[in-house]
C-alpha cells in the first residue's frame, strides 16, 4: 500500500537525501520533510508548458493538507502530482513518469540531466 512513497524513497540518491534533509529513509520522514520544504515551484514546466500561479498554489495546499498519518494507506498519485512537482523543483531534476504508456514530464528551469524515473498504472507506482 505504500508503493508511491517506497518508489520515491528508492529513487533518491545520497545527494538528493542531503538536499531534502532526509536522514532516515522511511515514509513518515519523507512526508514530514516534503511538508516542511513545501513552497511555490517557480519556473516549473509540465509537459513542456509552464504551470500557472494558481496551480502552484493548489499544489502547496495539497501538500500542506496531506495527512501524514495516511502514508501507510497509500497515496493516489496523479499525472499532475504536487509531490512530484516539489521533488523535481527541490532536487533540480526532471521527473519522467510513464503512466499506462503515456510519458509525463516535470521539468524545473535549471536541472540536471539525470531524471527521477517512475512508472505507474491505476493501482501501483514504482521507480525505474
């Protein structure tokens, strides 16, 4: 049931954990850190198009209101996912997600060439 959080944790390299301040690789620590680092994801693109100010605000509210305690029950990732925007922004890495065969891309303005890669379907999420 924690495939989303497990997939994200497994995709993070040591420098990524350092940037996030993630000292312990468990879902509660990851959720806590992302909530603490929640911010407007300026200059982000989704599918090669800039996201709007309103979308940034909605993403921030989603992360702020996400109940930490629901982590073990799983997380329903969307193709326009607030946590993936935040991860991409904070780590300055593109996120490439394959959703049922459709390529979804999150891209920060300044980014490395090494993307975080995920695949998901209607019931499961994992890193590649």
